[in-house]
């Protein structure tokens, strides 16, 4: 494998990682602050993708499509927090899993009823189509590079929000001692709704960005949700830094595994068998990575006990 191809695959892994970060960051905020297992997070990812595809088809503007994804996902997130999730905070995790799994079914069927069963397609803007020349003579997709930049900027913004603002101080306090922050006069219900809407908006943004790479279809959020759970387990529940580190690790492991393992196996078996076995093993690598992290650090890379 050439050096240029290897660097391109590393960039693809980084792009996949920052997409997972956008999904996992909201999930880890919700679980860290509220202690809520939210299986419906993947449905909000799907909502963002469908909202973006619909707005782009209506207006032809990719920027408006991204704004629509953020607004729609945040609004639906706030709505389900107010109507359903708020009743689950004091319930055990099994009740939370059952209720949020039911929300997956509701969102999937509602989306199929509104948009039909056929996939939608979101065209990337002309300014981001094609490739850009990077140092070293590497041609790389403008759009994928833009996703990497957006993801890193969102990570920086979340860090500044959590670490440097009054809202972030309340979020950290709510994560550590909910009763005390309520006693100090902070409306914990409003804080929870804000955090849930923020997490939903990030999931919607992730869905919208990915919608220009793959088709937008019902159920597209569930596979990504599984990977997002892997990310927050590796990075540490409740940690934005951990979510970013875990997402990049998962993205690189998955992408490089699918690229390098077939090449490795092809040295001592035929190409067809090497591709089949290499792809099968590559799909297991992220779970092997998760198991390895949990063996040596059960709280995750940046999680606390």
C-alpha cells in the first residue's frame, strides 16, 4: 500500500471519527448529566438527516439544510424530553431502555409515514464537491475535509461551553450533585431540557453531514447509535474529551482495519478469501478495542469512577 493511500485512509478514519463524535458528544452529555440511557438518540440523528434533505430539496441551499437539521433535531429533542424523558429520570435503567426503544419505533414509523420508504438524497454544495490538494501531493475530498474541520470546531466549542461558561458550570454541577444545584436555585428541569436539546442538535447535525455521503433512509441512526455507545464506553461516560478521543480511535480502527487487513491476508491467501476474512475481522476490531480498554481502565480513557 502506498504512503499516499495510507494517509487518505487515515483522513477517512478521522472524518468517520469526528462524525461519531458529534453523535457521541450529545449522548455522553445526556447520560453524564441526567443518568439517562437514551436509545432514541439515533432517531434524532435520522430526524436531522431528513430535515436537511427536505430543506435542501425545497430551497437548494445546503446551509439552510444544516440549520434545519439543527433546529428540527433540537425541537424534537426538547419535545420528547418534556413529554416522555422527564418521567424517566427517577426510574431504573430498564424502564429508560424500554421507553426510549419505543420512541425509536414511533419515530421510524412516523418518518416512513411522512416521507415514504424510499431513501432521500442530499446533494453536497458545488463549493465542496471535488478534491483539494494537500501537502505531499495528496488529493482529498473537500467535503470530507470540511466534516473534519466542523467536527473539531464543535469539539472546541463544546469544551469552551462546558469549561468556561456559566451554563457549563451548571452542567458540571448537575452532573456531580443534582440536589445541591437545585438547592442553590438553579431550575434543574430547564437545565435538563437544554442539555437534551443540545445533544439532539449535535446528533441532527451529524445526520445532516452524513446525508450528503450516503442515502437518507428510515433506520439509518441505529447502526451509528451502537458505535456511539462504543465511543463513550471507550472514552469515559460524561467526558467530552473522552468522546472525542474514543471517536477518533474507533474511526481510525474501523477504517484502517477494513483497508489494511485484506491487504495483510492477501500475502498468504487468494484475494477473495483475504477480502472476506479481512472485512469480517475488521468489523470486530472496534469491539476488541473496547474490551481492551475496559480490561485496563474500566471507567474508560477519561471517565471517572
